[in-house]
């Protein structure tokens, strides 16, 4: 039983490392090949627009002071960790979220800001510019919430 648990943890750690690495590589491509605010048109729904984000995901709390970012990051992690029963056995959603968080933390440590570049829009209606790490954090959180809601619904039947 312990061997299965060990392999499971290695699997989740590989997910975290892979997501962080993919995010880091893509952000470095953007950082090294674009100027800030430069836009590369892909189609009528998506552009690449390189921005420095001093806030948290989706440009929220866009302050150059790292205190706010660190405060909300720690707050988010504490809330999320309290929702899992065993801290050392991650599930896939949690691994995806942690991988994204690590990707953004690496940006903070290396550059002092987060590299955002994905600009989704419908004509002139743009959502805030984000990056792959934000996408992983958002997707993992949504899947986790849906999973928790489905578990609750199954318990009531």
C-alpha cells in the first residue's frame, strides 16, 4: 500500500514540475522575443500581448509591492490545503494548481513581476490578460469545485 502511495506522490510531483516547466519556458520565449505592450495578432479571438503584472492572477491587485501578492498567495494556499484531507497525497487538480502557482512565483522571484501574454477577446470585449500559470490555476480550481459539488450531490442521493 505504501509503494502505491509513493508512486502516486511521484506522479503528482511530476505534474507539478511539468506544469511549472512549461509555464517557465513559454514565459521566457515571450520575455526574450517581445517588448512590453507589444501585440501579436493571431486571430479575431486571441492575441499575444506582453505585459508586466505586478498583481495576482488576471492583473488583480496590481501593485508593485510584493506584500499584497504574497499575502493573497499564502491565504489561497491555506484555504486550499484545508480542503484536502491528507496534505502529502495530492490529487491531480491540486497538482495543476500548485504547478501554476510555482510558475507565477518563479516570475516574481526572477523578474519582480509576472509575465502575462494571453489576450482573449470577442471583438472589443477583452478579458484581463493572463498567462499559462493563471490558466492552470483557474482550470484546476474549477475542476476541483465541480468535483466537490458532484461529491456532495452524490452524498445526498
